[in-house]
């Protein structure tokens, strides 16, 4: 990809116009070779004492393993039982103490401008990774899903950006029942369910048809690749369109899918010269670099313009907790809070500086005060952050609502009783509702509370 292509892609991502579609090539362990699907397939074969001499096809291992088991002459397993066996294998692997979310998945889900995700895999690794920064609404497409469990993308989802990220399991989610795809005939049935218009996730599919798709490491069989691109296109592939797909996969120039797309789908760009894992790494690097530049410009404007009446004031020990404060700042951005609605200063303030008074004025005019508590800050004898907390205590006495000071513990362990800094004692913070954001990443309860506070602030402003 040249610089112009990268720029266009990042611009579209920033505007919320791009949806990543994630396939098995991103589900790699730290060695960069072992795939989750491969381990699941091996566990499945081992449970039936079946040894396959030839290597299983990369990233198609599960389909091959199931096919081999169903081809057995003796002790052929029941197809219905295989779903429970695969589900058991997936959960056993993911429960391993040393199992880590694959780096490409972590990087992709850190990109806060993605509001919709599609996974072709039945595991919940993307959801786990997303929950580190936001709430996740999981939408499962499965022909066998009970009616009581069927959900779709809310009609007003675009009005709630920052509140939730939506994840579609296109081929079902792992359960001990035939509710997810484990072989090609399953894939065919799921494809038919979509193309016949009985998928019950029509709103999500319509959203895909209106956006640019980033298909990363999908490893589609030829027929399934053609189907997916047509099903997510509002018109024939051969017709000119204002939307585009970017297919990042290890396709050969002479493969039939490559030739088909080159001839009939001019709006699908194939990137086969960069491995999917490397593409995600570069995308993440560029997005993060651009985001940091934007935050730097925002911080510069804030220092010059000195914002007043902000929604949130993030107060922290700059010497010990800057990375954690930055994580909380990013979490608030992901909740839809604009940079100009937050006071977040990255500079060390010493007594006597002109900007010191502006900070104290900011505390006196903000709606919510978020002090970050850590053992490292608690052990400091003297720091400007304690003056910030005392200023918040003074203002708290004049406020006629409960949620002004919201202490956020950023240490791994949630133990409010440990924090005994003088401003904490003087302000009687023990009566307050402490939140937990390990390393600055809010847990689900804090995320829900912050989302509620944002709504209340917006409502109050409108009134």
C-alpha cells in the first residue's frame, strides 16, 4: 500500500465508515505459527484417537478434521456430538493460564474508531479484547438459535456511538450444540440463511452494505469468498459502486478467486503482498501515531485556550500515573466524550506557574472530578495533585448532586481502604463510590457509570 492509500483508509476509519471482518489468520499464538483453529482440530482428532499423517491445511484445519472423522468406517462419531467436542476444545484452550489474546486481535480492537466488527470464528477472543476498552453487544447469526436469543443491530445504533461496539458472529458462536459452523456444509447452510433473507440479522447486513469492508485473514474458500462479497454488496459485483472492499489475504495471482475478483469486482482491492498479521500491526501503528498527534494538538489548544465548564477533570499524579491517565482519557473518548469536554493536562505543574491557577479554576467549573488513586501516588509526600484534590473537596461542599468526586483506583487490586492520602481523609471519600480501572482501563461497572454520567451531562446541557 502506498501512502495515499493508507491516508484514505485512515480517514475512512476515523469517520466510522470501515468495518473489519476478521478471519482465522489473525488467531495466532505468540510464536506466529500456531493457530487456534489448528489446536482445536488437533484436540478433536486426539479425543477420537485418530492420527492424520498429512498436515492439516493451514487455517482450514477444523473442516478437515471433522471431514476425516465423518469418513471413518468404524466408530464414526455422531455429527451432533462433534459440536460439543469442538466447544469443549475451544474453552479448554482459552482457559489455559498462559493463553493470551493474539497480538493482532489486541491491536485491531484497540482502534477505537471501529464501531462494528464481524468475526468468522466461533470463539469470543474479539469480544474479550474489546471489553478491555468498551462495552460489547454480541450479535449471533445462527439458523438454530432459539428465537428468544435472536438479536440484531439496533436501528438507532449510529446515534449511540461510543456507548457500545457491536460484534457479529456470522457463522455462530461456540456452544455445546449445533449452533455454530464447524465444517463446509455448515458454512453453506449459514450462507443460504443469509442469501435467502431469513438470517434475522438484516439490520447488521444492511449496515455492512453501506460501509467499506476490511477483510483481514479470512482465508475464504473460493465459493464462500464470492458469496460473502455479494451478500454484503448492495448491487452486483460487476456494477460500479461508491463503496470498496480491501481483502488482505495470502491469495496467489493465479487462484480462481483472485481472477474472478479482478474481472468482475473492480471495487475489491486485493493485498496479498503483506501478511494479515503485519497489515494489522502497521494499521495499528499508523492509527495510534495519528491519534497521538491529534491528542497533542488538543492538549496544545487546551493549554492556550484553558477550557472551562468541562464535563470531566482527570486528576492524577503526573510523575507516577501518566500512562494510566492516558488510558482513562482514551476510554472516555471511546464513550463519545470530546477532547474539548475533558481537562487532561500532561504537563508537570510546579507551584508558582501561571497555569497552576488555571487548573484550579478548571476544577471549580468541571461537572465531574475523576481523581486517579494508586499506591505510587499514595506514597508521595508532596505533589500538586493533592492540591487538586483539596480544591475538589472544597467545591464538593457547594454542590447539590452526589456524583462530583468519583475516585478511580488504577492499581490491579480494588482496595479502597488502602488510600489514606490527606485529601482523601479530609474529604471523607470513604462515603464515595470508588471505581476500578486497572492500569486506567475501566471495568464494566465503571464503564456503565461513566456512560450514565455522560448522558446526564448531555441532558442537563440541553435543558
